[in-house]
């Protein structure tokens, strides 16, 4: 069975204060990059795709994870919806079918 898959749906962690959520996401991604255990894949969905695009304050954390062998994929429909397809700076676009296949063959952790 493949490794864990992180399913990130937003730019921040938790609900409530956006600034706190952004801070929590930054800490999470930074500490994940420092952790000896990594997920096999990070799937970015909905506003979560913004994390992997130019101008994101979390971009360097995702680049570090990608350089450490973590597959980063971003929903193509979401990138197109936010008009960010040309701004993807780390990882690759993915289709819904591929994302479903990855999730069905893995242990998924949703953030």
C-alpha cells in the first residue's frame, strides 16, 4: 500500500481566524519538512491550490517537501477556477480521476 496522502482544501488550518489559520498552515508545512516521516503525496484542492502558486507565503515549504520526494498535485479544475493555472510553482496539475485513484489506494489525512 502506498504511503499517506495529505488532502489540503484551504490556505489555512482550522476554522475561524484566517490569520491564525495561515500561521498554523505555515508551521505545519515547515515542521512536516523537518520531520523524518513524510507523506507520499499532497493533494491540493479548492483554495488549497493557492499554496503551490507564485506569491504564496507557504510556497517554500512545499518546494522543500517536493525536493524531499513528496509528490505535490493540484486540482486542475481548481487552478482554472482561480485563474492560477499558469502560476503553479511547485508540483503538477491533476485530474479528478487521478486524485480519486490516489485517495482510494492510500490512507488519506484531510486538513
